[in-house]
């Protein structure tokens, strides 16, 4: 097994509770954290310190991270007014490229709306090897990125189970994409986190599914081509 280096960064929040308390009546003093440059392929760990800027004790009941590649643990028990809580975050950086942004939603005793903490960073690569975006089809990653009964899905249902997760704003914005859509879907876009979905590329889709998906994508997103 590879030796995985783990770097722990301790990010101390600036102590501005009074100023921020006045700002918008939030729960904690920190909303955005720049985690800097992290290397692809290694789990990156961070400690994020958040100060309770309300006048009452807060319990963090749950932390939601949308992608299973990010795990966040909050301390148990109440955080007194003015005190800080340390959230431990681990990001599995496999298959990622370039700028990343991960939202953590902290559900607390302070109300129905979660406190949203956005972590931003940049993925660095060492050596000549490009990341392998097909990791999302393997292990526990596949539970969300592939899902059940994949071989029975077609068209819009198939698109919604495997594509929408990364393409919430539709398709068409890529500057790196070239060539035909069939090829992009089957082989991915090298040097990006767009994986190839063909069996040859490590993906879950048959050639019939690839063809049908490409027809669907063309009709929805590229009707003029
Ligand atoms: C609980 C469901 C779930 C699991 C498990 C999961 N993901 Fe995700 N993944 C998502 C969702 C939702 C998004 C889109 C929102 C986001 O980026 O957080 C996403 C986005 C991504 C992206 C594109 C955005 C980025 O971060 O670059 C990559 C790459 C990714 N996941 C890799 C992985 C890997 C690797 C694993 C396994 C270690 C994994 N995912 C496990 C739900 C999941
Ligand atoms: C893990 C995230 C991820 C998943 C899952 C994913 N894509 Fe992508 N896709 C990307 C990224 C990132 C790019 C843009 C690459 C760039 O230009 O930097 C992209 C680009 C594309 C492009 C080029 C045009 C554009 O909109 O930028 C097409 C077409 C595309 N994807 C289709 C699909 C289809 C169809 C699926 C499902 C079979 C899919 N993608 C699933 C991440 C993903």
C-alpha cells in the first residue's frame, strides 16, 4: 500500500466576533476558507476553527458534505458563546483537477437554516501523470456516482443518475472540450475530472447506452448541431 502523506493545516479564524456579530446575525464567524494548494492523490486534512458569534450555546448536530469525497467531523457537545469549535475535514483528492470548491452545511441547535462553510483550494500535480477520473466508478464512490441498476437506465434517467451530479448548470461551457460528443462521453476529457464512461475507459456504460446518451445530450444541449 502506498504511503500516503497527510498534511494537517490548522486554520485559525480571525478574531473579529464583535464586528461579524453585527454584520448579519450569523451563527459562526467564518464562511469561506482558502485551503491553498493540495496535491492530487493524497487525502488532505484540515482543522477549521469556527467561533460561536451568537449569544447562546450552539450544538452542531450534523455536517453535510455533498460529495462523499469530503468527510467532516464536528465536536460533540455545546459551544459556548464566543468559544471556538474545531471541524476536522478530510478531502479525498483522487480524480480532481484545478480549482475545487466544497460546501459544508452545519446543522445546529441555532435554527433550521444550516451555517454554510465553503472550502476553496487548488489541486496540484506532481510528475507527468494525469489524474485518473475513473476513480468515481470504483469502491464507495460508485454508490453515488454510478448508483444501482445502471445497466437498465437510458436517456434522461441515465443522464440524471451519472451526469447531472457534475453538470447541474447544463453542458456546453467547456474550454477544453474538442471533438464529437460521442467521444467525450466515452473517453472523457484528459486532464480534467470529466471521466470516460465506456467500459474501456473504466466506466459503467455499454456501447448501446453510450450511443443513446449521446443522442439524448445532442437533442437537449446541442439541438442545432
Ligand atoms: C454521497 C454521495 C457521493 C459519494 C459517496 C461520492 N460523491 Fe463525488 N460528488 C457527489 C456530489 C453530489 C457531487 C457534486 C457536488 C460537489 O462537488 O460536492 C460530487 C462531485 C464529485 C466530483 C466533481 C467535483 C470535484 O470535487 O472535483 C469529483 C471529482 C468527485 N465527486 C469524486 C468522488 C470520489 C473520488 C469519491 C469517492 C472517494 C466520491 N466522489 C464519492 C456525491 C458523492
Ligand atoms: C465527476 C464530474 C463529471 C461527471 C460525472 C460528468 N462530467 Fe462531463 N465534464 C466534467 C468537467 C469538469 C468538464 C469540463 C472540462 C473542462 O473544460 O475543464 C466536463 C465536460 C463535459 C462536456 C464538454 C462540454 C461541456 O459542457 O463542458 C460534455 C459534453 C460532458 N461533460 C458530458 C457529460 C456526460 C454526458 C456525462 C454523463 C455520462 C458527464 N459529462 C459526466 C465533469 C464531469
